């Protein structure tokens, strides 16, 4: 059972003693010690209580995506011109924009993409439509997702969109993540 192997690791990561974990999960400290040493095959219900206590403690110390997101999402549509997108990015002092069509995110646009276009096509890019040059959409995560999930995604994407009640309610960028530290 892989879950059992996680107990000791999780407990140590959270800085809990075996006695503290036992108290949080309603089991004895000796049971925790036996489980971690592999000397016992515990009842499923006991493992469930222990893991629930660990996960609860883990969430207690962690912020959620909703707590660190920027609301008032600024976006462009695929039929908008790059000129409009550039003006919006300058006015709002942002470096990326999600692209929405009929309430759904269909792509993304970033300052580095625009710079690359300028290098290859010059100033004539202003009339180009966003939909002709946009990149893939940013990932969408539930508002209740922990910051650790966001951190992992931001290693691969420039932004993460946050969904609550079936609607995109915010965006998280690396700058938002740094503010949350």
C-alpha cells in the first residue's frame, strides 16, 4: 500500500512528531511508530484517519489559488488586433493576456511573442489579428487548488487561470506567486 509509505515522509515534511500526528488523527503514537517502521499492517480505517489528518494539516498551512489570484481578468479576443492587445498590455502593465472567445479561453498572448513577431515582421504587426498568432491556452485549475499545484504549473506556463463556480474568476502569474510568499 503506497499510502502507508507516504505517512512518515508527510509527517516529517510538516514538522510533526509522531505524538502530534497521533493526537491529530485519533490513534496511538505507538501505532504511528509501527506503521512508519513497517512492523504492522494497519487497518484501512486507521490509515484513512492518519492521511486525512496529514492532508488537513497540509492544507491548513497552504494558501489556495483563490487566495493569491488576481481578479478582474483582462483579456482580448481572437478577432482583436495586436495593436489593441499591445495598448492594453502597456496600459495595465501586464506581460501576458488570455484570449477569450464566447466566454471560453482559446489561447494566450505574451510580450515575448510580440517581440518575436516584431523581430521577424517589423512594425507591420499592429494590424495582425490575435487569433492568427496566439499560443495555447493557459491551464485552468479549481479555485480550491493549493499553491503547490500553481507553483508546479508556473514552471511550464506563463500564467494559470482559476475557475470558480464554472467560470474563470482570476489569473495567477509568477508575480502573483511571489507576492504570496
